[in-house]
């Protein structure tokens, strides 16, 4: 039985009737578990970008950290720097036993702050050289203890595998359907989880990680497209953001799991952390078996009657002829495209491609990584000590999840542009305030940051995270998935995922050095990019809310002050004829 409201979208004078049916809601929820798996994969290894926080902070933070320090009634400054490569405890007690106590407590804090990549039992089994360095009392190596190519390969292999897999996923999404592509992703996830949880050597561990990366590539390719195509136009944005909501929930869940399993005795806690990824993997696989494929996909593959039947089922009405005919026409055009990736480069498809690539680039340059890196330090400053990572994960994670929920309810009411522009102002101001406070209060000669200033910076962090969570986080996936026409949608989404994973990998590799060199200036660096991306949105990103996907060209791109210059109908025909002659179509 159909339930909910009635979604009606006007397109070229034709209304598409669509009830908000239970099958649509359930299908979207089950498909969005692909985001849950992605988030957990990212979080379980230590958030990749977020792990080893204290190894890279090249700022002098005066913190009353350990009870041992109180015993001696002194305050010590901890110098965080990958360049210094040692722990500098400034004071008047060069006691070796005292320093060993500091090392043990500090390493305990470091281990609780990350994922499996800093769990002693995990390191002992797969990275003995790293484990040995973490146990040595040599102060000259305290902040190079996790510097290991194999360990780096473990975390980064997921992104590299996902980047490669997304090109194959483009083919399966188009030829085999969105549903089957999600099923393939689920199978990759399950096999990868088994390899990781049961790993006996580094090769087995890396193979598992690569399989998980393949799952990420297939899931991130198919799920956003599935959500955009199956949802009624009126609530397309909200349902699509379920993917990003699940990503944030997955990261939060992984953080909490890592914190708990790190305390398990017996050397198997890391296996539990990696093995629990099987829960979202199973949910995605089961969901892919139960949901129906999208009408767009079925019609595109020549299954016209089945596509029409599914369209009636998900829309909750028999009055689907106008939408059905539009999908058939879009499918006819799509079938003429022999080389969708080449077709993306045609002039008429450049606006969508530029927007998709720019959004993925800007998403990584919002500064979310700097914010999440610094959060645990502030919670430690506020006195949470060994539980700093837990409070940081819970508070910032909860803000992330709740703000993503806000986006679900507001994106189809306020629109995409409003959320991006408002968030730009909010993120810019938050980062500038953080930079000013750290620049004035935290230096080589400063006293404590102070509880009051630390609280203010934590508030600014939550302000930033909330803005990111209802804007650039989810909309970076939503907008590309709904703007490409059917004939280039799979290829366009493939490029979107590829660019996202590429810049995630680049930031992961470059961020440590950037943070060390820029110090508090890292926040000014990213705030400058936030300003640039806000200008980009103001002038170049059109509003797409409440517009059917197959009507984007007529109602969005042909009416934009700049992009309409790429959409001349006469040029369309000339481009198509030229492309056919040159084998691009």
C-alpha cells in the first residue's frame, strides 16, 4: 500500500504524480547502508586522516596531562612535531624513570586516539618494526614510531583500490543495473572483511583492504545514482543524503568500537574491530537482494514493461505514462552513446563535469581534516586526558550525525545553493576564529590555552562540523548524482567517485606536512579555500531542487547565465554529428 504525501513535479507542462511509498523509503534506507560500510571502513583503521593526531602537531601546547606531572608539581610542555622527532619535556627533572612513565602514558593516549593501526597487538603481528619502536624508551623516535610504508599501504590501499574499481563499476552500473552493482559491492565487502578479520600475514591483510576498496568503488558508484533515480523529485535530496548520513554513523560507530576493542586483553581486539564491518556489509548485500532496480536502469537496458511496472509500484499510482515516456526517450538517447567517458568531454556535457569535479575538489579543501585532527587535543586540554579521543569522537560524531539529519529535512525545502552558501559563511568564520585564538594563545612561549579559550575553540569546531555536515558533506555526492543526463550518468558518477577518492588520498598524504609547516595557519589556509568555493557556488552552481533528473538540461543548464552558452540546440546536433564521425558516440 502506498503511503505518505504526494510528490508532483512539473516538467515542461507535464506533472509527474508520485506518492511517497513505503517501498521507496525502505529501498533507499537499505541502499544507503553502502554509506554505513564506507564510513566504518574509513573509521576502523583510525579514520586514516584522523589517526596519529599527536604525531604531527607542531605547536607548543601547555597541558597538565598526567598525574605524574602533578606529583612533581610542575607543568611540562609537549612539543608535537614530525620534524623534531622526539618528545621535548621542558623542566628541571631529567629523570629517566619519570620520562619512561611519560612515554607509557603518552603512548596509551596515542593508542586510544587511533584505530587498529595503533593497537599494540595489531602492530606486533603485522608491523613488528613499528611495534618495537612504540615500546622503546628512546625519546629520539617517539614521534616517528608510526612512520612505516607497510602501515601507510594498509590505510591508503582502500582509496587506491576504490579509485580503480570505480571505472569497472561504471560499466556494471550501466550494463547490469544499479541493484546488481550494489550486490557486487556487498560481496566485495564481505570477502574483504573475512580476509581482514582472519588475516595471518600482511599480504592477507592488504588483500582484504583492497577488496574493501573495490567494494567502496562499486558502492559509491551505484548507491547515489540509485537513490536519485528511485526517489520522488520532491524528496530526492533528502533520500539521497541518507547515504552521507550512513557514512557519518559508520565513522562514529567505528570510533566507539575502536575505543572499546583497544582495551580488550588477549590480542584479538583488532580482529573484532575489523570483523564488525561484516554487519554493514551484510546489510548492504541483503538490501541489494531485496530492493527493486530503478525504472531508469531497467528501461535503459531494454526492459520496458518491467521498468513501467516498477515505476507504478514505487510511485504508488497507475498514472505514470508521462514520466515513463520521458524515461524511454532518455533511454533512446543513452543507447546512442557508445563511449560515455568520451561523451563527457563534449561541450554540452562540460557544465555537469566541471561542477562534479569542482565539488569533489572543494569538499576535500573545506578543512574538515584539520578540524577533526585538532579536536582530541582540545578535549585533552579540557582535562579529559586518556578519554579525550572518546569524548572527541562522541561529541564531534554526534554533531556530524545530527547535522546531516538537518540536511535531510532542509535540502528539498531550502535548496542546495542556500545550504552551501550559508555553510560557507559559517565554516569561514569558525576557522578564522580558531586560527586567531591559536595564533594568539598557543606558541612556543605561551602559557596554557586555558579552559575558557579551549571551550570556545571546541564550540567553533562543533560550529564548523555542523555546517560541513549539512552542506559540503552530503551535497558533494547529491548534486553530481542528479545533474548528469542518463546517457552519461554512470560515467559521470564514476568520475565523481574517482576524483573524490583521488583528492582524499592526496590530502591524506600531504596533510601531515601541511599541518607541521602551517601550524595554526592551516585553518587560515582552508578558510581561504572556503571563501573561494563559496564564490564558485554563488556564480556557477545552479539550483536543482524539485526538478526531475531528466529535465535538468532544459530547466537548469539552458537557463543558467553561463552554462546556457554550452547548451545551444544547433550546437548539440553539430556536436553529435562530429562525435559520431569520430567514434565518440
